[in-house]
């Protein structure tokens, strides 16, 4: 049986066609990207429009190429699209710009985040020039950094974590450890998330241990030195005697005290650093946060009283007494990340407001966090600021900030994490809008319009190489569907970033598009098929029209039916005026100009042997 539809067969997605995706999509909602290798995006848009497209996506290039596009081109693109009744969307530059602020060495820097924000603001301004009266979707990659290495479904072999103090990322691997038990040594597997908790606990414990070392060293030097100078200490500090009045043993004692001061200063500096770390990295859980704050408030009060005492009796505190107050403060800080206090019944508790006891385990300060948790706040700050820049400048016609999922090993590649980034970005936008005088309800409505997601079907489809099923891919789409503003409609076989036209791979596009439709998605669908075009040297648009069952007219046959009318296997009609036609059938066309079908100069007529035209 020949594959392909009969010209009058209106059935879609039947066994008569192996290339169809099973989902119908109007041609006016589908288009392709321009070539990102050139700054001549005007010519690129013109070329795509000449293929009959109603949607074209410009951009997806390096920042250097993007900044090389003349500003006049954006206005000309707008005029050209208006003439063709088409719409042009935008993809922000993709290399070297991370919304959260990670630089090309992978280290976070607030200055880098600000530069990214300014760069995206420039993209918003250029996109608005292409469509001043509409909300142009601008696709921005959610992140430029890896986040996971998957071993199998829901089993990460490693995760990327960030040191919030330095901004440096590192990997946390799944690990098998030997642990002592009553029955003897036992091998236990720890997930990367469990290893992260261990890492945080170890880092905190090591810093507490350093405090103990500094204190012990200061204690020993103070004690040993003071034994020889205790009788002259007061007079020496009051200036009644000097070094020349001290015996050799007393001079050695003073030297020991001076060396102790070095450790004492290290103790004080590290203690304040540890206190600062605990304050900066408070738990998100309200109960945990309150428990930690109780400890820090108590420690802070003790430290303040100690400083007050220093000011009041400066120089009169015996050296051995200077470190005693740290015993209590270090003990309090040691409650963080260690076994919690127990009441008489053996339950865990901490003291909170009005003496109320809460059963809660006190959490270690989280200096190290997963890169997605770290990036979410900083990337959302950038994206919300960019959206606000557009709204303040262009109002209801501002471009839409649409955050794209990247390949499965990258940050925010999964639906749940991408949704979290969109929600955090909207939240921060709302807070800004409220400060500017908007009601919270109005601000939330604007945020929902201005910030959303670009869902790349090929990117999420690559989860299958880690053992995920097609059903899992569809579930991912259902989770993100209510937030989707834009779609990159690509196909693959789940293993490589091949970006084939729809229907040429086995991504469950019908089911995915169905989930988006159920959530009310009516946006544009962009074919990112540069690999296909470069490999096969042909446009992917006709194949995509066929695969998506696009109607030729508003009613009537679809593209697949029109193409299949030529036979079982159709590869196009070939050149409209082939040279062989004129050579074979004579000189009747020889006087025509080249534009109307004449053969190339210098070729011969079949009848006369003389050159034609």
C-alpha cells in the first residue's frame, strides 16, 4: 500500500502516512528561525517570508553578532513583516549571557548579572522596534550552566552546587560510604542531595573546630604568659613601669601574651565571620529560621555585652579572662548542625518566643546549595527587572519575557524547576509593581502576561536517553503548559540535539501539543531546524506543513493531501522551468529572457545546435 493521502482523504494521522505527527496546526502559527551566523537579519527575514511563512524568529546568535545589526534593520523588518502580514519573534543572544550572573568561567558575580540585565534590556528595545503595537515574545535561555548528570529516571548521578560565599560551582557526586553499625561495617549509598547536606554540615563543623583551635591556642599562651606577669600587669598597663623594668622571665611572659593576642584576633575575626554566615544563610522554613534566630540573638547579645565591658574597663581585663566569654558563644553556635536539645521526655526542642517549646531540629547554615536554588533568585531578579524595563517603557505593548528550558543536564531544564523560575520572576515583578503604585491584583495580572516560558519539545525529549519514557515527556509538558507563551517545535529520537522538523523523529508531539492546547496555548510555534537545513540543503517548512496537517486554505485540503497527490513518494516538483525542457523541445522558448524560463547562455538548442538566448 502506498503511504500518502489521497487528494480527497480528509483523515489525519491515519496509517496512510508515517510522517504525520497526528496534530493539526495552522500554517499561520508556525515559522522558522533565521540564520544566527549573520548580522544581516533583514535579508534572513525576507528570505523566510518569501517561503510563505507568517512567523519568523530572529536572533539566537552571539552577543557580538546581535550588536552588529544596524538599528535601521529592526524598523525595516517591522515594515517588511507588515507588508507580508507576518509577525517576527525574537530569540535573545545565547552565548556568554547567563540571567543569574555566572561568567564564562562559571563563577557567579553580581557585576556579571547586571551586565546580563542591561544586555537583555537592549534586546527588549530592539524587539519592540520590530513590532511596536504587539507583545513580541523574546526567548531567553534559563541558564548557561549544567545542573545534573542523570544515571536513570529520577536518579541523578551528580548535581552542581554553588558556594554562596564565593559564587564558585562544583559537582556533588553520588557516593557509597562504609559506615559502622552493630553488625559491622555497612555500605550505604548516599544521593548527591544527601552528600550536599553532609558537605554543609562538615563545612560548618570545620569552622567551629577552627574557632576551638584559635581559642585553645590563645588560652594556653595567655595562661602561661600571665603566670609570670600577674603581679606587674596592672602597673604595666597603666604605664607606671615599662619593658626595661621587667625581668627576663616577665619579658618572655609578655611575649607569650603578645603571641596569644594574634590567636585571639583570629578567634574574634573568625567568630564574627561565622556569625555573619549563619545570618546570611538562614533557613527558608519559618520554624527553623526562628530557632536559628533565637540562637543568633542570644549570641549577639553576649558579644555586645563583652564589647561594652571592653570599652568600660579597657586594659584591665586579665588576658586569660578575654577568651572565657567565647566558651558560651561557641557552645551556642555549636547547636546549629549538631544534635538538638532534648527535653525530659526525650523529645527534640528549642526555646522560642514566650518560652514556647517547638519540636524542631536545628538546621545547619546552608552555605552550599544546588545551582538551581541559587540561580532561581538571581535569575529571577534579572528577568523581572528586564520585564519591568519593558513595561515601564512600552506599557501594554511591551515584549514578553519567555524563559526557555535547555537540554536535560542544564539548570531549569525540567518543567517543575522552570515553572519555579517563572513564578519567582513574576513574584519579584509584582513586588516592584506594587512599590510603583499598582494594586497587587493588577500587578499579578500584568506579571502573568509579561513573563512566561518557551517550551522546547526537542530539549525535553532528550530526557529519554536517561531512561525516561515518552509518557514522562508528556507529563513534563502538562506541568509547564499553563505558563507557556511560546513553543520551539522540534523533533528528535531522544538522544541527540538533532532538531529535526516535526514528524521526522519520534518525539510525542501530538500528545505534547495536546497538553498545551488543553491549557489554552494559542501562541506561535517556531521550527529550530538549522541542523536539518545544513545537512539536506533544503527548507524544512514544506515538510513541517505536511507533518502538522496545516490547511492549504482556511478550509479544504491540508498540505499533506496536496503533496501526496503526486504519488506514494513525493520529493517536490523540481525546477519550475528546467533547462532540459527547452533543450528537448526546441527553440520556441529561446527568445525568452532568463527570468521567464530561457536556458542559460552558451547552451545549445536540440534542433539547431546553436546557443539559445
